């Protein structure tokens, strides 16, 4: 009888995915570098700052479309070709942005930039999912830890350039340097790596070949709803909480701004901590624990009037919420062995829907009650807790039971 030996993941295996980590890092750098210097940019091109702020919406729309169409390119091209082509197109786009003097050029540049980075975002995620590393939850936690790192670095990069009395346009050339380095790493490191589903990608997988079983389809639907609902409270915290604290707790602008920085730092640290725990604890139970901590933390954050309590609460909220997103991606995108690119695309669509709903929700509720506009996050986290319990029960009854799996009805 042949003995099957399980391969142990090594540090080299994790380091070899560094090009994908840097891709995740670059997305928020491109998106957020303009955030703290919108006023400076608006003055340089002579437009109203409120109109210029719409570039973030154009980026988000472009990113969503990029993620949705990314899978289509896999039909004819390899992932390495798609990623390097997208990066190659980003270079002239950054050059165009560095010379932009028109608001419409900004809108178009951010839309196209979002589209290209949406493609890269999805392809990098697929590379990770198809890696030979066994501990996918840990690997995804490391990958997504680079997003908050980029979100944290971007404002400091912008302010450093402005403080050095350089034009904001110089930042575009710094981004180009990042792009060149990442592209070289993909061509020298990733290109030589072997990924598990490379042969399956060559065989065109029809949509109907993925969603074969009713029970697994329901499980994926639960995960999709979890992703959508979870994204809303997280988005409310890092977009709306500074305004809430300035209005309701009379925080000054600097203190309110620090809250967002603390949140992203905590998310980054949390993803490395959760990454070390992933694979050792059942994913569902780990998410349940993190959600309980997140719910308690945000309750203290919203209703406490003491600054130090609020800061401690935001730290714990960032630490706990840091692992929920990658764990949802990991569990949802591995429901089926085949078509993981399609599965992860659906999850990113759920995320984009949550991101879009959150601002409208806070805008509507804040007209009537400012505290409720942020405490609605507590209600949503309660709903997510219930959904996680349903997911645990459903998996135990219909998925983990081998007999039930074998008797599934094929749709």
C-alpha cells in the first residue's frame, strides 16, 4: 500500500508568494495616496475638492468591473500574462495622471486604474488559492495583511512628498517604480512556480460544471451573504466613525483622523496574528470568536465617552475584524475544487455591494439619529453571528457528513 506523505509548508514557500503580496499592497497605495492631499491637487488643477473626491467612486466602480471581467481573460491567457499586461498598462496611465490638469482626466485615469488593479487583485488572489501551500487560511491572512499596510503607507507617502516641497505628481513616478519592481518579481519568481490548477485552467471550465451540488451551492450562498453583510459595518467604521466622533464626541480633526490609522494598523497586525492561528482552529469557530470580540469592541467604541476606552475598542475591533475577511474568502472560494476564480469573483462582488451600501446607509440614518448611524454596525454584526451559527450547523449536517455528501442531488 502506497503511503501518502503530506508536504510541510516552508518559509521559502510563503516568501515565494511575495509578488502577490506586493500586488495587494499597491491597490490601496494607488487608491488612497490622494486622500490626504485632495486640497493640494484640487488647487493645482483648479477644481473644487468635492468634485475631485469622486475619483474614489470611479476607482471602486472600475475595480469591480475589473474583478468581474478578470475571469474572462483566463479563458485565453495565463495568469502571469494577464498580470504583467495589466501592470504594463498601468505605467503609461500613471504618466498620464502625472500630467493631468483636467478633472475628467482624473476620473478616467482612476476608473481605468481601478479596472486594471481589479484584474490584478483577482489574479493575485487566484495565484494564492492555487499555491501548493496547504494552510490557505494562513496564506490568505498574510496576503490581505498587505492591503492595510498599503492603506497605512499611502497617506504618509503623500504627506512626505508634499512636505519635501515636491509636486504631488512625483508620487505617480514612485508608483511606477513599485510597478516595475513587482513586474520583475512576477517574471522571475512567480513565473517559475508551479500551481495546482494550471492544467485545469487550460481545460475551459463551464459555469454549470462548477455549481454541481445543491448543498454546496447553499453553503456558498450563505458565505456570499456573510461577505456582503460583514463588509457594511467594517466600511462604516473606517469611513464614517471620524465624522461621528467629531460631531458626537467633539474630537478635533487630528484625533478623529488617528482613529482610521489605528484601525488599519490593528488590521495589519491582526492578520499576521490570525494567520498564525489559522489552520490550528476550525475556521468557523475562529470567525465566531472574532465576531464576538468585534461586537463587544464596537459597542464600547460607540457608547463610551472616554477617549482611551474608544481607542482601545478600535484596536480590538481592528484586530478581530482583520481575520474575518480572509477567512470568508478562504472558506467561500474553496467550497468547490474547480472554478475557484469564479467563486472568489462572486465574493468580491459581495464585498463591492457592501462597500456601496454602507455610505448610503449612514447618509440616510444620520439625518434622523447620528448615534444610530454608526451603532447599526452592532445590529449587523449580530446578524452575522446568527449567520455563522447557521453556517456551522449546515456544514455539520449536510457537508461534513460524507454519507449526506454522497447522496447530494445534482442540480
